[in-house]
C-alpha cells in the first residue's frame, strides 16, 4: 500500500509524493517559549515525532525542522511580570520544553532554529515583499497586504468579505486594511529590538516560520505540520508571505492534529481545565501519556481524563505483559525442548494476526498515519500470543518457538515507529505497579506477604481463605495473576 496523507488544503487524502525522490522536507511549528508546555503541545509533538519516525522507517531521508519562537508579545509580557529579561525567560522555557519532549520519548528534530537567530533572513524576505508591492511600511511597522495576494484563505477556505465585515484596526496600527498582518513591529520603549531598514523593531510571529523554513529546507517543502488551531491565521499567513516572496508553492501537504478536550470540554486556561505536561507526568508514566495520545487518530479530537489515562495504562501494560511472557519462554529457559511438527488449521487461524502484524501495521500507518488502527493490530497480535503462551503450545511443537521469536521482533519494530514498549518489560511493569500502589493503600511487602499466605492456604486446601485474599486485594485495585511459574500481581 502507498502512503496516503490527508491534506488540509485539498480536504482529501492524497498519495504522498515528495518533491525530491527519497527525501522529505518536514517543518513543524514549535512553541512560543513563555511558559511550560501543556498537553496540547504534547499531542502535537508526539504526533509529528511518529510521522518523522515512520517516514524514516519507509526509507526516506528526512530533514525535520521544528522552530522556537523566542521573541513575541507573550514572552515580553511574561518577562515583565516575572521581572526577568525576555531572553532569560525564553531560554528557561525552551530548556523545559526539551526536557518534557525527551521524557515523552520524542526524537530531537534535525534542526531547531530560534527566531532571534534568523533576523537577517526575516528582514531579507520582508524587503522582497515590499519590492514586489505585497508589503508596505507604516510608521516603522511593516504589514503584508492581503489584497495583493490572490490566493489568500486557500488553506482555511474562509470568506474574506465576511471576515472583513467584522474586522477592526486596533489603536496605534496604521494598516491599510483590517486583515493585513504585521511582518515587522516598531520597537516600543524597553522592548528588545533589532536594527532594520524601517528602524529598530522585531519580527511579527508569522514571518519567523517562513524565514526558518526557507533557510533550512528551501522555498518549497513536502510537509508542513502543526495543531489545528494554527490553520488560521498562522499557516494561512505563512502561505501568503512565503509564496508572495518566492512565487513557488510553499508546502505540498498541510497536516494538522486535532484538539485536546478535558473531560469533553475544550482545554482552556479560562475554564481552569489547563494541564501542563509536568503536572500530568507527576501522576502518570510518560509512556502512558504517549500511548494515550496515539490511541486516537491524530486528526480526531481526544478527550483527556483520568479514566482514559487509566485505560491507556491498562492497555500498554497488556502489551508489556505479553512481551514479558515471550521473554520468559524465549530467554529464561522456560521452554522445554520439543520436537518440531507442522501447524494445524486451528494453529494458523490463531496465529494469523501475529504472523501478519508487520503488514497490517504498515497498512494502518500508510492510511494517513492511523496509529489507533495500528495499535488495534498490535492488540490482535497480543491476543494470539497470549493464547499460544497460555496453552503452552510450544511444549508440544518446538517450531512455535521460532514463531514466538519472530513476533517479538515485530512488536519491537512496530514499537520503534510509535516510540512505545522499548523498555525492558519486567522493569517497566514493576514501575507501573509502584505507581498504582498509592491508590491501593498497600505496600509491595504487604501484597507479597498476602500472596505467600494465599499460597499456603491453597496448599492446605483452605480455598475459602485463598479466595478471600484474592478478593480483598482486588477490592483495593490489586489483581493477582496465576501461572505455572507462580503468582504475580498488577494494579488495576
């Protein structure tokens, strides 16, 4: 199957064909560094990290550029509130963002440029736009003239006349048209500024991304990504100023991830339902948050709640438990030597989801990076593995061991693309158990002591007491798992 990507501009899935065969130019809008990143940032960056990983897995040479906006009104205002310099503030939150993304398992992009390191490139584009009559200077500010770019609003499909009817020019602005947007802002007293042909000032938000994209990827790129909230005005304005300056198409494919809702309401600081990544990771393992994000298609809204995070923890644990079972059979001598034999029709039916995991996973990812469907294929394979392990089929037919070894490699390969289940299963599951103990009110030592007591009760055929211990633990969220190798436990 050929990779197909939903293009916001066309409103349809399109076959992916890069500008240069074998190479992909990918640009994703990064953060404005004035605060800790929130779970909306986490979703966007995990989504595009997986896109980056999958394109590389397909054999493409990918140049991934994700910028930092390190000068902006929000940064200046926050720095004034905290009585620190804007550069110091931006550096602090850029470092915090990098730490958060590393904890979430995101790979570092190829280039991470900063707006303040690209001022000369920004000025050069603005001069080109003025020279072409698409921008104008007014009192030290420079504005882009939307009326002089015929393709304006081709990404968002909005109606310009309807937008103009409600648009106003703010006090202090000297625009010709209410919808014109700032490319350069004249310096105000006490603000950071750079010299320019129009006097000291700083760049507007939109022009930064055009300059950094063109500097590192050229005038035309393959994929431009970001959150759905950036379609208008940010990405619309990027198209206008970039194509206005170069006369070439700016991006072939526009990819936007959906919103994060909190308990079915849109996340918003004003509603008090705003969570930073750091707050979430105080309670949940980073890989659980990543799994939760990937459990929905990237274009769909996703509902953040404790219940959905708990479901994600349970789902990810199921995969790690299957990997642990595979490891016990393949690596620790649990499998006894057995003669090799053929496979029955029932065997083949059981094993088909695991046998075809790689192909089914690729088909899901080729369909617009459908991670939800890809995880569904992984769970189908988990069910097959669990049945083979539970029924100890490898003890009667040694050929099963080769099949089990092969599917473990498939799990790892799929997980590498998703950035999931790469940890050592036993240690990961132990960490998750520890994280869930706070809700049970029990210590690990108390649980282990009850397991020993239950084993002694079963030996003494005191099944009522054994069942009572199991039920007591279950009521506190601790589930016992019996197997031929003994009894282990996990939290709900």
